């Protein structure tokens, strides 16, 4: 398990180094995740090796939200000042994301010739 965590963190480090060295506008962890995906495609045994550790991390993912919650509580006065703007941005971005997803689905359904009907 320790080696699997080291593999995951190693790819994250490689992504960080790549992002900073090339001054890319993409976050390092995202690049590291793409590199890890590429490694999984090249060596499927690596994916099988890391899978149990990844499942364990995902089962406890909610623990990562504790620091964010503490940050929100400790900066409550700033949230009070910017609260309405943050709420508007949150609602607007959610509506736009839902609309973009629905429009993409409709576009792909038309592109593939499947209007959503079941072919029973």
C-alpha cells in the first residue's frame, strides 16, 4: 500500500514539476493524473496494482473536506461580505453546467442518430 501511495504521489510530483517547468496553465495534479492514466494504458498491471489503494482513498474522500470546512468557518466574516456574490456565482455556474451537459447530450444524440428512443 505504501508503494502504491508513493506511485500516485510520484505522478503528482511529476505533474507539478512539468507544470512549473513549462509554465503551463494546467494544474500539476491534473497533468500528473493524465500521466498516470497514460501509464495505466501502457501497463495495465500498474492499474491493477494501484486499484485497491485508490479505492481506499476514494472511500475516505470526505475527510478531505474537513480542512475546507474549517477554512470557511474561520473566515466567516469574509464570507458574510462576499456571500451574495458567491451564492450568485455558485447558482449561475451550476445552471450553466447543467445546461451545457444537456445540450451536449442532445448534440451527441443527434450526431449519432439516436434520438433517445429505445431500440427494443
